[in-house]
C-alpha cells in the first residue's frame, strides 16, 4: 500500500505523470497535449489544449448513465421545503436557466453575478453559467450594498441573478433592496437583473427594462436543449472573492480543467465519496467550500449533494443528523464554528438518529481547537478530519487523506500536506524551519491544478500579493503561521497579521487562544492585540463561558479572569498574559464562522470597526462595546 509520504512525493517529483493519471477521472471533449505549462512562473497552466466543461462533468455525463439517480436534495427549514432532483431533472433545470440567460444576451466569457440565498435556482444559475462558458461571480447573500457594489465594479457583470429575499432563523433578509442600492452605488450598471421571486418579500420594487422575472422566462424554455460550450482547460470558470477578513477582497480566478481534475481527485483521496453516495456540506454557495463541495465536487464525482437553507439549530439541534439519517449521508463537511455551536447543546440530539451511513466528518475554515475536535469525534464515534485551505486554493492544502492511507487523527492538527502542494514552513529570511519551529506556511510553485490562476483582471496583483514574500525563492504565501512537528503533523497558528508584538516578543493570537481554551470554564475565546503605550501591544481576550453560573457575581468574574490569566502564564509565560479578559455571551463572527478580529481590535482601540455587514449576530457588537466601556 502507498503511504501518504510516497504519494505526496510522486505528486511533487513527477507532476506530469501524477496529474496526467488523475485527469482521467473527468471527461474531455478534446484531449490535452501537455499536462503542465510553467513557462511563465508563477502562472501555471494545467492540461494545455484540453477542452472540457464543468457542467458536462457535473451533470450531463451522469444524466446519460443514471438519469433517475438523485443528484440534488434541496432542503429549507426556513420555508419548509424539501425537493429532490434526479440528474435528468437537474440537467433540464440547468438548460432552462441557460436558455434564459442566453435570451438575455449572456455568452461565453460574460460575467454573471449571483447574489442569492441557498435555493436550488442558485445552483442552476451557477451550472448554467458553466454550461455556456459564462463566468459566475457568486457574492455571499449576507453582504450589504457597499460590499456588493465593490464586487459589481470589479467583476462588471452583464447579468445579475438574484432573489427577493433570503431567510435566516425565520427572518426574511430583503436581498432585492440591498441589490438595488448596490447597483445605484456601483459605477458599472448590469444591463439585466434576473429575479427568482420566492414570494417572501411581496412588495419588491421592479425596475422597468432591467428586472426580469425568472418564472415567466423559464416557462418559455421548458424543453430547452442548450449544448455545452467547450472551454480550453485554462479558460476561467468563475471568480470568487476572498472573505475579506484581512483587507480588500481579492477576486480569485479559477480555471476549468484543473479545477475539475483537482476536485475529482479529492473525492477519492480525501473525502472517500463514491458515485451514487451522498455528500452534505453545510456551507453556503457564497463561500469557496460551497463552490467546491456543495456544487462542483460531489456532482463531478456523481454523488448526490444536499443543499440546506437554515441553521443547525432549527427546528432543533438534531436537524443535521436527521438529514444524515434520512438521506443516508456518507460524507459530511462543516465548520468548526458549527461544531462549537452544537457542543453547547445536548448530544442526545445527535444520538437520536442512525448515523451509520456517515464515514467521516470534515471541518474547515478556521482553527479547530483541541477540545472541540475531541468532543465531536468522541460523540460521533468516527474520524473527524480537520482540513486547511483557502479561497485561493479551492481545495484542501493540509488534510488527512483516508483514501490514500488511514493515518492517526490527532487533535488540533489538520495533519499533512495534500498531494500537489509542495508545502514548507519558512523562516522570514526564506530558509526552511526545523521541526517544531514556527514559520510562515508557504507553497513552492507551481501551485497544483484548481488553485487560483490569477487575480481577476490583475495579473500584477496576483504576483505582488501572493509571491513576493522573499526575493528568492519564489514562494506562494498563505499569510498563515504554522508548525510542522517531528512526526510531520502540521499546526496552523493563525494569520501572519494576527501577531501581537509585546515589548518585542511576537505572539500568535491562536496560541494564546488555545491556552485560554484549556480552562474548563471557557467555551470560546478571541484574542487581539491592543495598542499599549508601554509595551507596544498587549493581548486582550474576549471569552464566552460554558455556563453563566461561572460569572454570576462580580467576585466570580474577577476570580475567573485571574484563573484564565494564570492558565496563560502556565502554558506560554507571563509575557503572553492578556491585559484583560472580558466575558461576553457571543463573539462577533461572519456567517461563515470567521472571527471578525480586525473589528474587535478596532473597537478595543476605540476605532471604527469597518464593514460589519456579514456579522452573524449583531448582539455580539453591543456586548463587546459594553464590556469595553464598563471595564477599560
Ligand atoms: P481574506 O484573504 O480576504 O482576508 P480569508 O483569508 O478569511 O479572507 P478564506 O479564504 O475564506 O478567506 O479563508 C482562508 C483562511 O482561513 C486561511 O488562510 C486560514 O487562516 C483560515 N483557515 C481555513 N481552514 C483552516 C483550518 N483548518 N485551520 C486553521 N485555519 C484555517
Ligand atoms: Mg485569506
């Protein structure tokens, strides 16, 4: 049997042989003539000359063989809907949508901005774009007008596909109003807006000559037969903006053939998902996990995918497990934040259902702390696999790969570099760290297939943003800190700009957070660096307690704050001790579960917190302000 090390080594040393073999997993209209063209570093072109199509690989080829098998299950616990689409149904719906888009003048290379809730039509729209060679740019439906406007101006779409409203925890979010405002703010004006009217926001404003109704147009194209537009492997499939956690979002441009091959390979080697099985990713189509593992990945592999609109807690915290039982889900993908949310509820909700179909649970998007990892793996009784990646890469960089070798799962680590990624931990002078030495996670190019091919419309920004870490060697920077231990397991220690500089000592926020999380009363914590006249910066902690009893009186608060500080002293030394530990009931996070660190830090320093439109729970801000106001 091949070991992970041998497998990885082959992918790096013989990329042509390795990826040439993997490319057989997808269907090519025209074979490629060269596996990799790396004549213009750091720009890599994969499967040169090959022609293929993402929609064909995700839909048509399965519809031809297994038309009646399940392809998509759309479930909304917000609107009480549950609709099952076979591969034949999916193909027909995609062709209807594609015909409507063509009737609105959309063709190959045109951008289509998708600003939609988690409904099946959003998937039809994305696949329809892929089918006709249009480039989709999905903007997460939680973004408000300002953020949406910048993305409209950057992608300059011909068409916007949207909906009257999204639903979240029983409340309608008026997408159409946000979109209208964004278009008025933007310099670029899309010529058409295709509206999927869910009837949730009865009175939305229709702009004459621009807005068209999807249901009306669809009715004209019920039997549409829209042929696939074949694309050269490197032609763009989509643009997706990074989450913007650390600054101006970057428009990640993805290719076509490389992406399809990479995703197909991950189903085999990482996710262990087979044709005919079911994949449930709880992310949102607005994020990269949604693109790769709600839509393209599972479908390319001939799996049924579950698209879920709703929260993990409604109607009760058992809802996800109920879905796993009902549809015999084999592979599940979620985020650490969801695991932490579930951890606050009775595990009986999990044990009520038959989860025997499930092989693994994958978690990604932010650090998975050890206690949560251990808890969820214990409760589920199956491997829970932390995997590390970025919008830029489109698929995991670090992960266990049970499809290659069943390695031991250790808590707090996303295990090993995935095949294709020549990953190293670098010192700031460009040399390579020793085991257990902290450094910057970098990838020696070429980046493997499926990773960003450039920044949309800005090749110079692609090079200057990602490849200018050192003058020599040329390395892709992840902007994350990491460590490789003696056994080859990797640990991600937070972002390079999350470093706190205390009197000349550089501390990672993640390390302090891990230390604090080690205290049994703490459920969740965020640490930020706050300007300090004396020391430059001081860490400040905002912690959520497991049980409100811990902070029932001012005496208990003071005692717990002291105990938490002591915990930090013990694990990292007094230098890392936070100046304050504030207790709150909820932390400000994006809907994808990322801590809004920049905003926390800005507030703690009395500055403007910036764009907060994607915040999950506005209560978190009030609490933060209250805590800061009353205690600093
Ligand atoms: P921006 O680049 O615009 O600031 P972002 O980096 O938050 O936004 P994403 O691409 O969605 O946007 O997130 C990728 C980042 O998330 C990684 O660089 C890393 O910091 C973090 N991350 C993802 N998965 C993990 C994981 N398993 N463990 C630790 N951190 C993770
Ligand atoms: Mg990033």
